[in-house]
C-alpha cells in the first residue's frame, strides 16, 4: 500500500484564534496512521489566516476523509478542505 500527501486548508472561526494552539490541537487530533509533514500559513483577508498542513496518509479506501473529519471536530475550526493531493 502506498502513501498519499494531501495539503489541507483549515480555516479558523475568527482572526482572534491562536494559530499556534490550533496547530497543536490539529496534531493531537490526527487519526492513527496519519502524520503531519509541515504547516504553512495563508493570509486570507481581514486578518484571517488559514493553516495549510501537509498530511501523509496511507493510500486506502478512505483517503483523507478521516483526517478531514478529525480536523473539523477540533475547537475553533470553521472549515476543512483539500487543496492538493498526490501519491508519494
């Protein structure tokens, strides 16, 4: 079984959200078998900054769904979307 690298876009609920704390909570919420390769930050608008984690997951039937659901359940997360996916 191969692995997939996916860049996700995690939007916080407001510009006041502490991104360092949110980043730690996202790392803690990762499902088994997934790991974060790194984070980028993207200025969206009006002080709102999105986190762009690159997540490595096994290439199985679920793909990135388990990670998306786990991240969506983290406090202060408004939305999670997949920006880019590729096999490694």
